[in-house]
């Protein structure tokens, strides 16, 4: 069996032991959900990086870059802009000091908005967890030279992610993310020069790849390449600006100053890692082009893992594979904790048993972590493309939640009716178009887009349009309803 596997398993066992120790300190709902609101900015930087840098970067991003070259940066760039916008909201989010985005939605738009927001979040985040498990299967398949199949690898990855999250909640996530984040940044910085020269540099890559791989917008981007590229940008932008995992990290910060400082460094780290990941994927694909069949969606997702095995020195390869493993574990944990928190906070504690004791809350949330993890595992076994699943998960969350959420924080004129209709209409339109795309003839839905139009455009127009129009047609919110978000100076 490969030495790479033994090293990765040893690392996972160390993390498991660490989380067992941390789990003994979990005494309350606040400890499990938001780490007792005690995280310093240094810890927050790496946990924020790990929140965003997941298999969407190392696997879906690699699959995308194998097909679209440097145009794949459109997918990453949306996150960069989103982080910069969030920088100006980080202190306000921390000051609000709750547990979920449902807390924000209910204060501005009422309890029904909390419920529909929870539904959209649970659907999206369960899908995101599912492809973390698939990515874990890819990693174990590659490091064992095929001795562990993709499907068996999914079982193993799911077991570790569910176990780690169940043990320690946000405390486990934040302090697992600290070494994981360091490994991710270090591995990418060390690997890129080795991959570049092993592939023959830019001259050799230019010969091996078609000109479109170096274009700003790749002509392979569906029926309308520019629309598709901007659609990728919008999907990641909207997801990042509204993603609950990030808001939970802000709620977990020790102070508003820590939250804001962490976001500044998070911006730099994310731009560096995601750009380097695309560079590694493009040059690796130029080297492995004849070994990868891009007509099989998941094949392109393995290109960075293949580079770790054969294009870099063994120590760097171990580090790069460790980074890939780290992002799967960290992102899986982040997106598994979030929907379980939503179920407990936004449904159980809000509508079923408001006075539940702390011990019961923690035990129930751990049970829901396991249940959601098993559903995600089932979806992962049926998944054919990490890229396609990630794009849909980003889209449904971005159009259903983010417009109403950002309006709640920044637009005084947003009303309860406007926010509620926006959440419901965005969710319904997105699901309808996804079902339509899956049932249309392939020529009518190129690249999964009905008649060539990416789903995000009509869904976002409906979500934003209903938010603005309904808000302007209904009475203004009362001053006391806005006080928590816009305090008088």
C-alpha cells in the first residue's frame, strides 16, 4: 500500500485524537455552535480559508480548469469580490451575535422567512457535503493507485467527516482548520514551481493545449460563453456573501476587531490559493492530457491529485495530497455543522421546544449531524460530476438566501413581504429550472442550461426583482424593527 496513504491516515488519526480531547470541553449549545465566541483572528483566518477552499477548489476547480483553462478563474473571482464586500459587514455581523442566518432573516422578515431560508440552506449544504465525500474518494483512489475504489473511498471520507463534526462541533472545526489551513497554503506555494517546470513551462503547455485554454473566456463555456463565465462568477459571489458557515465564524469571533482583521487576511489567502490551484491544474492537464478523458466528468477532477503523485518531489506530493485531504475534511465539517445548526436553532428551538436544556440540544444536534451526513453520503454515491453539483448548490443558495440577507443588513427599505417573497421565489425558480434542464433533450440544455441560458440569471432576476418591487409596494419597516441592524449613533 502507498506510503502516501499511511501518512494521510496517520494525520487523520492525529486530528481524531485531538478532536476527542476538544470534545470533552463542549458543555453548551454556544460551545458546539460558535466555539463559545472565543476565536482570535489568527485562528479565524485559517478556518475562514478552510470554509471556502474545499473540494470546490481542488476537485471541481481542477475539473473546470482541465476543460476551460485559465477561464476557470471566473469561478474563483466571484469569491474574491464577495470577501471584499463582506469585509465591510464583518463587524456588523459579529455585533448581531446570534447563531444562524435564520436569526437575521426572522428579525427582518418574520418566522416564515426563517423556515424557507432553512429549507434552502439544508438542500444546498447537504449537496455541498456530498461532493466533499466524493472528493475524498478521489483522493484515496489516487494515493492507493486504484487499490481503494472511488466508492469505498467515499465511505471512508464520509466516516471521518461525520465523526469529526459529531465530536466537537465548531470547536473541532476551528482548531482542525488551523493546521489544515497552514498545510493548504504551504502545499500550494511549494508545488506550483515544480508542476510548472515538470510540464515544460509555458512554451510546452502552449503547444500541448488549444489557444482557448489561455483565453479570458473559453469558447467551450456552453452556448453563450460570456454569459456562462459571468454566471460562474455570480454563483460564487452570491454563495460567499450569504454562506452561513462564514457567518457562524463571525459569530464565533472574540471581538468585532478580530472578525474584521481575519477577513482582510482571508482575502489575501483565498486569492493566492485559488489562483495557484488553477495554475497547477492547467499545467498538470497539459502534461496528462492523453491520460484523461474529459468526456467522463469526474476524470478532470483528479488532475491535481495526479500531479501530487508524479510531478513534484515526494515530500511536496505528500503535502499537496495532505492539503487536498485537509480541504475535504474541513469543508465537509463546516457544511455539515451548518445545516444541523439550522435544524436545531431555526426549527427545533424556535418552533418545537424553546426551553430545551443545553445537554439535550447538543445531543440532538449531533444526531442531526449524523442524519444529514448519511443523506449526503447517499447523494455522493450517485454523483457523476463534482463541478455540476457544486454549481447547482451555489446557485440555489445564492439566489434564495443572499439577496434577502444582504438587504436585511444594508437596505432599510426592505420589508417583511419583500424578503419572504424573494426567498420563496428564488428557491422555486431555481429548482424548476434545474428539473427542466434535466428533462430537456441535450441539445436544448447545453451544459445543463435550459436553451443555453444559465439558471442563475432568470432565478436571480426573479429573486431580486420580487425583493425590490414587493418592498417598494408595501409599508416601510418600523424604526424599532431596524434598530438591531441600524443602531442610532
